[in-house]
C-alpha cells in the first residue's frame, strides 16, 4: 500500500517553524497538491517527505513503514524538480536510465523499461538527442520518464511546470494527471499555482505560515472555504470579501448580479472601477462601501468604467466569516 502519512511534522530553523505540526495522509493512488504562497512551507514539507531535510519533530510513513530517519534512497520514492536536472552531455535515453545504471540494473531490463516508458511519455523518437535539442515540454517529459522508470510507488513533484509557458503548462497538466491515473501512482505535487492544484488534484492542502489552512477536495475549498484566507486565495478572480460590521461576507463573482436587486437579496452600490473582457465572460469590478466587488458576466458587456451600479446576490450563495477570519456560516 503506497500511502504517505505525516504525523505532527515540524521543521524549525533558528527558533522559527517553517513547517508547524503538519499532519495529513495521501491515499494510495491519489494526487495530493500542496498549495500556498511563497514561504508557506509546502516545499519544505515535500523535502521532509523525501528525506532531503530532517524533521525537528513528527514522523513520515510511506507504505505503512516509518521512514523518518531513512535516507532518500531507502524511501522508495521518485522525484521531479522545478529544474529539469538533466545531464547535458547525455542523450535523452541515457538521462532516463541514469538512475537504473547507478543501481546496477541489468542491461536487458534497462532497455525493456526504457522502451516502455519512452512510449508512455511519447519520447521514442528523441532518445538519441541531447537535452539542448528538445523543447521545454519535451525536457519535462524526460524528467517525468526518469521518475516513472524507477517504478517507485510514490512520486514527489516540486513545482515541475513553473518554467514552462502557459500553453505548455496546460498540456503538461493534462499529461501528468493522465499518467498518474493510468499508472496508479501516489503523488504529492507542490505548486503555488491554484489552477494546477484545482484541476489536477484529488485533494488540495492549502498551507499558510507552515500550517494547513484547509484540506479537502478542490470543490470543497472553492464552495466552502473555512477561512477568509482560503476564500481570498482560491478562485480567479477570488471570492469577494465584503465587510459588514464585525462580519465579513464572502461571495463568488459568478453569483453576483448587477442591476435592480430583489427585496430578499444582499446588495451593495458602487462605481465600476474595471471591466475585463475575457472572451467567454467579462469581469466587472466596482468599489462599494464594504470593499471591492467583482461580478462574472457571460460574454461581452457594454458596462463602462465609472458607471454607478448595484451588485446583488442571494443570501444562500454567500459565506460568512468572523473577525478572526473563521467561517461561521
């Protein structure tokens, strides 16, 4: 069973907790995304799982075995890094099988695994090329192939797509998710990009200041954020947070309407500050007394900056947070 479990994991430097009492379980065969802003502790958490950092407290278990004090080579994991980490003087094929050669896997088995993996990641035609002759997406496939060929049950990925352009990022998101599901890999995927986390993961773990802010399926974080931080981090644009005394109201832009508000709706009046045409929809933002409010409208809009409008939404569509930012309804 290739389950990964963290219990009370803590990593301290100079008296500060970069990872602070973190506990979660990655079920076998699922992809869990560690999401959060820079400095939140997600990459440090991954390095603790990998054995690249030693924890100050807590335990790491992989497949039911306590690996907290084991070397990375003893943990039965593979890793894909932000940098491709390819040897420029080796061919694609040599890069992919490098780890097998180090472990002295027999030549016949190396060749058989290489053929299988190259077919999976569609690199069969490029095995004799050097990394410099490949595109960014192809180099990332080489890094993926190197992780797959190790045939380890757990794969750790540290922001593997951050060096790619937007189109390639989308293509690689689809490819990685497809490979993960097809091969049944247990995967921990670190990213600061909520789109990657929300579209790829079975479970998203949103971190802040070394702690878990909220963990659950992507839809749960989007529809029912447990704190105002989650509400403001998840979504593009993020959930509107509107002050109402000591309470903060949260509502997603797609639930906001503009025009004459029904009597039973929550509403705010304000001036339009921006109109962003996105093709399939338009994001209209207005400044109200309680704060900025964004509305997602279908298609194009003839609304102009400076227009005075009323934004409204149903009470059932909103979230409520207390003064400490905790969800209260």
